[in-house]
C-alpha cells in the first residue's frame, strides 16, 4: 500500500483533533477542558498547515491558542471550582442537544462534500501539487510533503498574499462592517462592565 | 571507499533524502546552538553582574588539582615540581604569578565552566513534589515553558543559502512564508507554562505570579505584534530569510547605508523604524520576563513567583526556558532590525558574487587544483562568515540584555500594564499610520 506522508499526517491530526475535542466535553475539571481545547486548536492548525494555508494555521495558534484561550484559562482559574459538578442528564435536554448537534453535523458534512477535491482523496494530499497515485513511479519530490515540510517554491504567491488581497478587495465592505460590529461589541462590553461613579 | 561515495551520491541525489538529511542536520545545529547559548548567557549574566556590581563574579570555577590524585597521580604539589623542572626558583615573580593564578590548587578555566557546575548542582538536588499540587499540570508546566521557544527558533535564518552539487541548502530549519508570525505564535504559547505552574502549585505566591505573567505576556504580545507591522509594510514579506536577504542588499533596517538604503524614502522611514525598534525591544524584554519586567517572579514580593514550589530539574527547565526565550528574542531583534546574518556595508553582495565567480572558474577545465578546491568551498566560506556575523551580533545583544538587567530597577506592576496599554499600544498604531503615509507620499 502506498500512503503518501501527507495522507498519514492528515488522518493523524484529524484523529488527534477529534480526541482532544471530545476531551473538552468529557473532562470535569475546567482547566483540563481548556487545555484540551488548546490542543484541539493546535491540531486543527496543523491540518491548515498541511493544506498549505500557513497563514490561517499560524493565526489559529496565535489568536485562539495564544490569546483567547489563555484568557479563558485565566477566568477559569479565578473561578476556583472547588467541587467539580456531577453530570446530571435530563432526557429532554439531551434530546434537544442531540438534534441541534445532528443538524449542525449534517450541515458541515454537506458543505465539506461540495468542496473541490473532497471525495477523491484526502484533502491534505489533494493540496499537494501532484496526486498521490502518480507519484509512486516518478522520483519522489520534496513537494510531496506539502505544507511546512515542502521546499518553498519561488515565484508562487503565498496564501498570506492571496488572503490579504481577497479581504481587502473583493470582501472589503463585509470586512469593514464586521470590524465595526466587533468594535461596537468591545465598546459595549466596557460600558456594561464599568461601574458608574456615584458623584 | 568507492562504495561509500556511491552510496552517499545516490542518497543525496534523491531530493527527498537530501531534503530530509539537510533539514535534520540544520535542526541539530540550531538545537545545539541554542543550548550552548543558554550556557553562554548564564556565564555572561554572572560575569557581567559581577563586573557591574564591582565584584569578581564566578571566576574561580576550575578543575581542582586534587582530582588528579583521585585518578592515581601520586604528586602532592604538581606546580612545585613543574617549576623545579623548568628551573624557576620558588620565590621568583613567575612562581608568585602562578600562585596568584591558583595554579597550585586547580587548572584554571576562568569560571567558564560555572554554568556546568550550576547545572550539576541542580541535577543533584532533591526533587520535591509537594503533596498539595495538581500533579499532571505541575509536571507539564516546565515543558510548556521550555518547549515553545525551542520550536519558535526553527524559522530563524542563521546564514544565507549555499549551492551544493545536490541542490541548494537554505540555512534556516524551516523557511516558512510566515516566519515572523511563527515566532510570535510559539513564544506566545509559553504563557501556558507560567499560568499552569502558578495554578497547579496550589499556593498563594505562585498563583499571583502566574496571573501576573498571563496579564503581562498577553499585553506585551499585542504591543510587540503591532510594533513590527511598519517593518513588514516596508519589506512586504513575512519570510525571515527574505527579510534578511533584503537587508543584506539594501541596508539594515536601522543602518541604511548601502544599496537602495540610501534613498530618501528609507531615510525618512528611519523614524518609524526607530520607534518600532524601541517598542519591540522593550516588549521582548517583557516577553522574556526579564528585569525590569520580571513581575512574574520578583522575589521581593512573591518569594519566587510561579516557580516557588519547584525544585531540581523542574526549576532548571523554567530557568532554561527563560534563557532560550531570551536568546530567541535577541535573535529575532537582530534578524528584523540589525541585519541578521548580514555582514553589512554591502559585503554580502560582493561575497555572493565572489563565490559565484569562484564556482565558475573552479568548474572550468583549465582550472588549477587550487581554483577548483576554492570553487567547491567558496559558498561554504561565505556561509560560515555570515554565520560568524550572526553569532557575534547575538552575543552582543545577549550582553545588552544582561546589561539592562543589572542597570534598571524593577517596575511596579501597574506601571508595566500602563506602559503596554496606554503608551506602546497607541504609539504603535500611530506608527503604522505614519509608515503608510511615508510609503505612499515619499517615493
């Protein structure tokens, strides 16, 4: 069996991401859950890397694992949960939860199946230049590794470039609207959390 | 012999194996370099501290002579015998000098192996894990401090690239297109180590230390990220190797004295670059948890901060992690602002041209023996020179780090936070706008 390394890595990272995502729900200790979430972000970032989306991957680590989750951890530690709560399952809540999760899962499956290259082989191998089945009889090529292992190809535009151009030309207006929404949310948070002075 | 050469040729001729082998070699080199620099910076730290505080510092660590007796030497006073052998009288100035240098008691190494002695001490100490800690996180925390800076170093270019007959080797472990962000992302992860250490220790002072570390590191990460945006706008790439290459050709960011660096635009851009440099260097100090920003561990109010409950090698891991972070931070500063491996004054371009010309004359049929040898080695000589330039700059910047530590007093915590959010953040944002204006209006 000829498995290209990108395919092995993809399944490895995907499995690890799923396991750590399960850990977020399974652990009763909030700090363990938060750390599992960090690990999950890391593995998803690794998959991004394998797909050649280096910028997205590193931003995932920098923003989510490096900043957002640290703030989570900060808050969770401050809470000082003395007695970790026992899991209480009520049937209606579980049913509603399952339904919502099923709908969401169906939606994601539908979207990912309609993506280009979703069905023929694993996406990380598809992101590499040549398909895996052609490579076995030709000389192996460093670009087979894909992502961070690949030797940088000269003259090719990086995904940072492509992403930046997309955001600031085609999707400029939605981007600006989103920024303003975030800004107003920030201002709102500060306004709510600040105590008014009584003088 | 011929078999080995054939084997080598066939393995290195395969691009995949060539890539793997060179990458692993570079990886090992970078790792050894970093760990050696940790040792070196500990030594620099202690000697400079002594120098600044007008005391000798650790200058005595040597190999004691009585160790020789342990290993079977019958000689009680080797110095006396040596002096007799060379016919030097026992009360002459040479004998006095030798005694003053403690040659009668030890083989002097001028304190150079002091870090080794420190390490041995930490190894031999009792490993204590208090009963009240949260064990898993307590053990994991030092790994989170030591690991991320080592990973972050992967994208640092320590030399330019060299052409071998099997292909080009780029002298940085991973030549990523997002090098700068890679370092930020991974050095940001070490905050987990500090936070978890503080929390898992389950005692008061480590917890406060951990909280302080979290707040400080997150704040300064923002300032650090914003401060280098002007630089990235100027170079319009995130690839560290390309940034250094550009500086080698067109003048370092702070010293634009050759190539295109002499243009009006670059000289006007010096103002935002200097602002960036100040903010960035200060943030690197804060990120490395060094004085004047060692809020997380200031022993006057927090005993030892987040590592109060740690002992032996777990403590040593924190210690090493901090020094690796310091070395990686210094390397990033010199890579972004002071030309990285570039020798400067346009010498890099000349050297590259010379290497190319030597390779061409060397491969010629009419070339003499020396010319062909030179043709093979020229690329490596250039790379080696650049590597030396990188190391020299790195040592100089580590010296600067230590110098600042023993010169400035520690800030108060509220001052640290104010500096980040009320001073650096605003200045960095204005700096970005200023750079954009300069790039747009002055061509």
